[in-house]
C-alpha cells in the first residue's frame, strides 16, 4: 500500500524539499564532464508502463560557459507536481520520493506545467516521467566517473548547493527552457564562488 499524496517527511527544510531523513541525489555541476553515462544507465533501468527506454535525468550543455549540467528531480517537500495532480497518480512513497502511478494518470499534463524546475516530461505516448531515485539505488550515481552525482543523506555543502539550484524557480516556459535557465544560473553561482 502506498502512502497518501499528502505524506510529508517529518523533518524538512522549507520549500527546498531537503528532507533531513531522506537520502537524495545531489548534483555537483562543476564535476560533470558530459560523458552521458548517467543518461544511458538511467534509460537502461527497466520501468513498468514505459514503452521505450527514457532517461529520467536531463543533461544540458551550456556552451557559453563550456560546462555541462545534469538535472534531475529535487523531490521537493512541497512538490507542485504532486499537489496539482487531479487523479492522485503523483504520490510520495515511504522514502519521501515523489513517484507516478501510470494506471491512475489521466494525462492532463498538470505535473509537467507545474514543476518550476522542468523535471517532469511527457514520453512519446504522452505519459509523464521523472526521476524516481531507482528505489534507493540510483543507476546514474553508480556509473558517474567524476562523482558529479552523489547519493546520500544530508551533507551541509550539498544541501547548500541544492538550495542555490532550487532558488531558480520558473513558472514560465517548457521543461527544457526551465532547466536551461536553472543551469545557467547555477553555473554563474558556482563560478562566482570559485572566482
């Protein structure tokens, strides 16, 4: 039995969604070399109800800065995709991960338009998809040669970096445009700290 959509981890840090008791995937964009191993590993993970292999994380190349930024779901505590889902297809599991029950999905697209980070997309059959953390064993993290993707519990530096990423909310544009703006803002932030 799955938890109700109203489930919230006991210990959260505001709208950023960093549940202190929940293991998350963190992104360190300055370490990404753009090898796409994470994308291939993610697409290779078998998922029920998905017709074609589809990676749940996204890579954006920012040629102006010579950097590549991986993007994946933040698992927000106040997840707009979950709150705006009219059918209850979006739900939070016992580990605090927001998932999609495709059997309940009515394909309205509200989850896609409501995510301020562009982390929910539609596949070729118009079904939504997003990172589900591979049930606590993320394939993308295992294959990342530079540790640009890290899986674990709270680490103050990684939480701070995630908060900087999550400040770049956007209500306008396609998911790809939202991720692009997020990536540019994050690169400027990280380069500003090291420069």
